[in-house]
C-alpha cells in the first residue's frame, strides 16, 4: 500500500459540487493499494500516517504527531499512485489492485486510523473528486509498505 501524505492547514473533498469530507489542521493522505497488498499493509501505512512527526513544537522542530496537535486526516483513495510510466508516457495501472479488494483495504486503512482515536474524513471511493488542500510547509511524505527509500 502506498500513501502520499501532505501536511495541511485545511482540506476538503467535493463530489458533484458537494463537500463530502473536510478537515482543519492535519494530514491529507492519498492512498492506493497494489495487487499483492493485504490487511497488514493497510495497518502498516495507517500506523505510519498516525505516527508521523511532521508538526512543529515550540522550538520549530518537527516532533509532533497528529494526536499531539489534535489534527485530522482526510483520506482520499487514489489508484493512480501505482501508475507506471517506465515504458512511455501513458501510465499503466497494472500494478494497482482491482477495485473491490482495493476498497476493502482502503476502508481497513480508515478504520485503523479511527481506532487510534483520530478524526478521519474521506472522499468517495471510485468517484470523480475535487480535492482542495491548503498545504502547510509544504511537507509531503511518501509511505510505501513494500519499499524502502
């Protein structure tokens, strides 16, 4: 499972012009599942997102996590995180998990965050969404349950 996480002052997601999820200060997590991912991958990525120490303390050092700043998470499903352009300019999505299984893992990711007591807002799985992020920093972190960088 892969997540691109951005620190935000505020964020919202709209479907058909209607706000379906919004947070104030917190993290926006764009999340996608690979073909071979399982529940352990979803739990791993959720734990990383929940524990990311990317919020500043009094000294200006990034040492605080979501719970420390009472932040929320806006979780957006995004299969395009597995777009592969190694062989041209049109992305191949062969590495992405099929939608029914991917939705279950996305829901597992969201549930794992909520189980940690975090406020979690979501988009709508497989919908055409408009995501508005007021980036803070900007701070953007890539988390992948299968790769080390």
